[in-house]
């Protein structure tokens, strides 16, 4: 072992000495004179240099865009950077490496930046700000032909960021855009226009024809690039993009761009000998960032990409024609695409935090499985007849009874679904009007900011009230239906809804007190546990108003009495039932997003309809839980007799 390490050390020292010897200029090695092709290629690079719109930054390093296209010379020669070898643990080869120190290739080696990519904190953002303060934003331009396409050229611009702050956080990030010309030489390309443009996006790229409406061009020749926040995937516009497959897994955000910046163009000569002399780091074959497992590894440089030597082949094989965008707004319930973005980000953070502690990830997964098994095994699923409603049930029986009730009374419940859809669409329409008003362009003749803010607040309050009213009406209608069926009375959707409206006073009292108290208690972190306790203990107030024909105040007190001594046995089933109701649509949507090529718009519509169907079932399960608590509480005999009188 010791002998092997010594031999490895000798090899490293020899390689470094050779590198220094080869890269140290002598008097005889004058800088190469630019060839005619390079002169024309540099003019081409200047003519089509990109206009970049980074996302807005933030004083908090955890949000906003914290990085910019960086001059590689700001990193190389930096005393906080190290070159490390491919051994474990990583062996230090050289501190403060310069371009000449990595010019021999060093496959398997990597540059190590200051910080921990698995727990980045503010380290990389602060370091990037320091080193970029003395260097302008820079892109590297390179013109390359393709042996398989002799009549075409590619003009590539390479962007280097010191950190990828996306779901797969990692040190170093190389992105690019490429312009394709039907020309055999740079000089011929100067006499024409590009035919196509490709923007790199994670593992692939998106194509646009020159002149496409999605491609913004300023000053006639400069394509506008929107690097996504954190990931720096190059996009064509201001949208939220959804990644599946080569588009990356997750969501890229370009909705808040800064004004255009024009990075300095550093021209890279066409011939390998020439660019190796001017930019020796372009022969480095290692990774531009700390070695990590899986997709947290640092990337290789431009010279290691297929597009560097065969750009047209790469374009033909890997470019796609469009990207998937997240639909603006939602229909009903949680947006499947929005939940997808959040879920992927959360799961990535979990993997990142436990990558070097696999035992912790295993423990978390085991705990989740054990919790689900415990919850499912501690209930009963059989003997779940929907009627009579007033009898004791386990929460599993309540869920099964609700599903059977929906199936047996399909026409009645479809009426509730329709009413729920109408009320929800009114709320969604108002929310979209509010969003459109917020995003509208400034008009000097428009109302003042104070007046606009006042009406925006009023509209937000109306939306909140309508949202709460929708769920209150649904729970009340389902409870009244079960109450009437228990009594042997016929039930219709319109008749039940009329009876709900007749109870508007006590229902309003219950809803107002319930939501106002919760809003006040959640203002402070210290009182959130009290809010949770209150939410569970008063959860049956609406069903009590409809089933026991009492006032709002009495219903709230009665709910508290029903839950007293059984808070945990009420909280867990309520959480499961409400969670299943809210999650059914998004979970289905995530599966469809990952397993199919369906449009996100279509998926959101489908899962919104599923949400509208599931919510009456969840409301029925909640009503069954109330009847279970009422049937097992003191005085339940009188209630049962009254129900069947």
C-alpha cells in the first residue's frame, strides 16, 4: 500500500514537472499569428454574441440568482482552489492551479472549490461575488466544423458558473448556446445568417430556427438568453419550465429576469494547438468541481463534449424542438405541475442531505413505511356499509363507506361535484383576475398604487372567503344527505343545497370563528401547536350544525366535547382523510408527468376533475367520523332515537 502511494506521488510530481516544462513559453515560441479563418471567426463571434438576462438576485443567498457567467481566469490561480487526484481519499496534487498546471489532461482529476456542494449554504454565492468583482461576465466563443457535415459550421458560446444551485447541486456548471451556419468557412458564414440556434438545457438542448417567434434577437444579430435560476439552463423566454428526461427533472424558472447584460466575448481559436497555447485549461480532461456520487458530481469542460468536435452531429442527435412549460394558473385544487416542482425539489434536498449518510436516508424511509403500515393496520376496512350513518366506525371503514356511498348514490353526488366545480371556478377566476391585475403594465392614468393595493386586498379577502365557503358548503351538504338518508327521507342535490342555505347563519358563525381563530394563532410560531389543537377539536362543528340543528356557538362547543379525550384518535384519521383528498390529484398528476408524454395542461385538467370527484368522498368520510364520535359519546342514544323518529 505504502509503495503504491509513493509510486502515485512520483507519477504526479513527474506529470506536474512535465506540464510546467511544456507550458513555459520560450523566446522561440512566439504567440501564433491569427489565421484568416480565426480573424473571420472572431468577427462572427462578436457579431452574434448573446444578450443574457439572468434572474433577479436576492440579499438572501438561498433565493434568487447568485451566480453569473464567470471568467475562468478568476478561478484558476485562486488560492482557494485545489487540483485533486482520482484516489480515495482524494489526494492533493496542487493548490492554486493555473491553466498550465492542468494542460496535460489529468483524466479522473478534479478542481475542488471552497465549500461543500451537498450543504452549500452561502459559501459559493459569497465566493462567486468576490471573484467576479474583479472580472467581467465572460463567455467563450468557439467556431468548429464537423467532419460529417463539411458544408456547415457551428458557432458556440460557452458559459461557466462556479456553482449549479439546482436540485442536483454541484460545483462548476458549463452551459452553452450554438448557432448553425450553412457555410464551409467562417468568412462564408459572415455573408449569411444562422439557420438554427440551440440552447443547452441540462442533458439536452432546444432548437429554434433563426427568425422563430420564440427566439428574441436584439440589435439585429444578438440572441437573447434566459438562464434559469440556479440551474442556468438556457431558455428562450420568461416562463416556468417543467423538466422530464433530457430536460432535467424538476422545474426551471425564468419568470423574473434582470435587464440584459452583454458578457465579454473571449474568442477561442479554431485549431487545437492554437487554443491550447492561449487557453491551456481547454485540454483539461478532469472535472470542474468536486467529485461526488451520482448527479452531484462536477461537470467536465467544453473540450470533453461531443459538440466541441462534432457540433452538427450533436445538434442532429440531441436537440429537440420545444420545452414543456408549466401552465399558468390552476383549475381546481392543488396544481399537479406545481406539486411536481415542489416534490422533486424536496426529494432532491433529502437525497442531497443524506448522500454521505445513507443510514439516515434508510432510517427515514423505514420510518415512513412503518408509519404507513401502523396506520393501515390499526383500523378496520370490512363491514363498511354506508347506512346507517350513526354508528361507530374505524377510520378505514369511514373511508370505504364514503366510497360506497358515492358509488351507490352517483347521481346525487355528481350534483355535489357540479356545485363544487362551479364555486371553485368562481374562486379561480377571481384569482386569475387578481394575477392579471398584478402583472398588467403600468398606466399613468390608472388608479394610484394605494388604491390598487386596497382593491387587491379586498379581492384577496373575497377569494379567501369564497374558498372557505366552498368547503363548508360541501361538508354541510354531505352531512345533511347522510342525516336525511338515516331518517329514510329522499335526498336530492338541489333540495340538500337549499337546506344548507337555510342554515347560513350558524354555518357563517362556525366558519368565521374557526378560520379567524386559526389565522390569529398561526401568526406566531409559538402558538401554531395551539392552532393545530383548535383545528382538530372544532373540526366537527359544521356537521353538528346540519345533523343536530343547533346554533354555531353550540356546535363549536359540542365538537370540542366530542373530541375531548380522543384528540389523537381524531387528529390522525382527519389528517389521513384530508391528506388523501388533497393528494389524490397531484399524485396522479406526477405519475402521468413521469410516465407519459401528455401535455401538462391536459394533466392539470384531468387531475382537477379528479380533485372535484374526490373532495365529496373526503367530506363524506369526515361526516362518518363525526357520526362515529357522536354515536360513542354520552347522550348518543337520544340522538339515534331522534334520527329515526
